[in-house]
C-alpha cells in the first residue's frame, strides 16, 4: 500500500491543493471516481486492500470509535464499520467525500481540513491510512498534528502510513521526514510508539526505509 494516494481538496473557488494537483495529474478531473475504481479493480483481481483495517483491529479491538482522517472515498471507513467499529470518515476533499457518501450514505462523513479539525469528540484510534501527511498543504504539518492529537482519547492511538522517498510517493509530492512528524506529534502531546515497514507490521529497514507505518499515543 506504500504507493497509494490519499486525501484533500480545496474549498470551492480556491486554488487547487497539493493533493488535487497530484491527483489530477495522475487521473484527470474525475480523480475521485477514478481513485475509488482503482481499489475496486485491485480487489476484483484478488488483491488485499484492507491491510489498514487489519492493523486497526490489532491495535484497538472493537467495538471502538475510529476517526478515518483523510478518508478519501471511504474504503477504510466502510470496512471498519462492517467490522463493528463506530467510524467517522473525514476529508478536506469534498469530491472524494461526495463519492464516499454516494456509495455508502449510511456512514458518518465529514468535509473538514485536518489542520483546523474540531469535531468535539475523541476517538480510540485516529487513522491516516494513505499518504495523508506528505500531501498536507505546505506549512500545515504542525497544525494538523495538533488538531489530530486533540481527537485522540486517553490511552488512544494515532496511526499513519506514508512514503519517505520518491519511490513511495506519487509524482509531485514532496517527502515529509519521519523526524519532522515525530517532532510535530511530540509538540502536540503524543509520544512515539511502534514503527513498521508496512500495514502488515513488516520490520522497518534500518537503512533508508522507503515507507513507514507509525503509531503515536496519548
């Protein structure tokens, strides 16, 4: 899952976000539906597209409350809800959320910017399942980590997976060093936890890891 895109759109009339520029370059203006179809095709071909859900189940056994932060078209939200979790899917990209809501209207979908997120509730797990962090708008990492940390319940966990180099990021997406994320999470009051090389909890290579799945805890 290290090469997947995920997340983010602008308020109507604003300039395209980094995410939108990347997504449109790869899939055109109808990128949201193309993104959803991409994962349907992988699943039809027998691929496993639910590795993130499996890790959430291992970290936080259900029933529990989960925030799918940067939910995109809702793949993880739908899966976790089917597994018995109480899930909120949130994304700043209204086009992505529109696809999610059309395909699964029974779930709780929100359009909101992670950098200013304030849902007024906390969650047992906050999950950023794709390259959410590198695709944040430039200069918003600290604000996003602070806002997300406010949604992590006592003894809760935040887990994110993202590429660390060009080979594991979509074209046009700059790398965000893990050290920068750790610093932002620490400033937000979260302590660093487990580190893996993928959602199946593969060992993280000591030298030049290309992709990381990391946890931070309250």
